């Protein structure tokens, strides 16, 4: 699956984009977030934002229980500030 | 194309004229232009840098315009949002809506803007005398979008 990070999240993580294999047992956005947070303290802090963390699956806004699959594109980002 | 994301500036007058296309059914045009200011949260702002999520941005804006069309009687709608580096007084965003009567145009224009602010994946970074900082999301923007859920727009 393809993972994207935007704005402050990209800077904090030092990563704009990566491709990973769907980790065993990960079936939802929440599961994927927990898997990434286990990478270390930077990831834990960046993705711990709770309600303030935006997630999109295949270009649509997602929720914690949104399913994720191997060929999905999942993006993580801070609250949007356009306009 | 009802939704455009571009780095170039836009000519609101020309865009609105193109949107109307001399259509005699158009009785109302409502337009909003968002402009970059030189101050934010009490700090001077030298430049504004806008990034977005290509693909999702267009899809999100298309969805917002489609939702507005289900709520009001619209003839046409246009959203232009700029990305890249902007300076104070630069135009950031244009939302223009045409309808037969003003009520539909006013409401739809405000609705599209309120949802653009809270749903479209854009992020602003500003440079100030103290350095660069990401612009924080505002609770007031969430409240502005939320009130449309509570309103019966008939």
C-alpha cells in the first residue's frame, strides 16, 4: 500500500511518501495508525493527534473504522487550512 | 471545468463572465474572493505557501459543489484555488455561483466556501519575522461548516 504524509506531518516524520506491505492483522485505518505509531517516538507523537489527525483512503476522507487493503493509497495529514 | 487548482492568479471578472456565458436564465451571481492578509494571530506575515493533496483536492471540491447543487437551484458553479507561494493582497480562492434568484446563489456560495475550509486538503504555511509556521485550523471554521447540517435549507 502507498502511504502519504502532508504538511507538518511530512516535516515531523521526514517522509512524504512510502510503499509498505499491508501489515498482518491490519484491517482498518485505526489498525494502520497503531502499526505506524509502533515505529518510534516521532511516529507516536505525530500520529497521536486523535481527532485532529486527518486520514484519507483512496482520496476520500476516512474514519478510524474505514477498511484498508493492500492496494490502497492512505494519506495522513493535519487539519486542513485552505481558503 | 467547475473546479481548478492552479498557481497562477485569476481574473474574477473574466471568470464570472465565462460562467454566465450570456445565459439569460441567470438572474443572480454570487462570488467570494479570499485574499492573503499581512497579519495573522497578531504576527506580521511576509508570504504564504499553500500545498495540497493532488487528486483528493479536486475530488473533495467536486463533491462539495455537487452537494451544493442538491441543496439549491443552481445554474452553474466555479471554484478556483491557488497553490504555491503568495504574498499579502494576493487572491487565494474564488467561489462563484449562478442561479435564477439571489437566495440560492448567496447560500450556495457560502456553503461551498465553508466546506472548502474544512474538507478540502489544503495547508497554509506562513513566513513571519520569527520564522516559518504552519497555520493552525480554526474552531470557528468547523462551527461555520457544522451549522449547515442543522439548517433546513428546503
